[in-house]
C-alpha cells in the first residue's frame, strides 16, 4: 500500500511538465492577473471600478480572470447588500503575498520598457538587411 504525502511535504518543481506548480505560474504570470492584483493591492474594488481602472480588459476577460483568482484562493468576492446588488473583490491573505512581487515586476516593466523598445528596433532593423 502506497502512502500519500500531505501537500506540505510534496516537493514541487516548476520545471517539471506535470508539476501542479506550473498552474500557479500560469496564473500569476498572466497579464490580466498582474494588473488585477495591482489594483486590488490598493483596496477592494467593485467590478466596474476594476474594468475602468484596467484599460483594455474586456468584461469577459475580467470575469474569467476574477473567477480563476477566486478559485485559486487569491481573491475573495463579497456580495454587498445594496439595491441593485453590488459585488466587491478583495485580495485574500494568500493574494496579499503577491503584492510585493507584482509591484517589482510592474516597476521593472515601466523602468526598462525604453531599453526593450530600442532593442526591438535594433533587432528589426538587422532583420530587414
């Protein structure tokens, strides 16, 4: 009889194709996830507030991403007793652990995008030769 290890004792390896940690990496590396986490790091938001704050996200993509974040335990959904009914989203304690890493990624992207754009132009110019 094989004894199953508790999840806390399993060694996860993101480089192994079948490892569940790949699912976590897929979730947190998603563009919309990083932007939603960034907004919710400030305070809880209603759906419409998130949609207005994140330029370019569709209603469908925001809904899908919030559902996935809720399923993964990163975001909580609270129905507010208002008329009409409003829904507010907030980071869970687990979701809050992503604030610092996501902020670092956002800062890096904003600081280094000029260098990346210059590298792309140089690369594209070389390809046209």
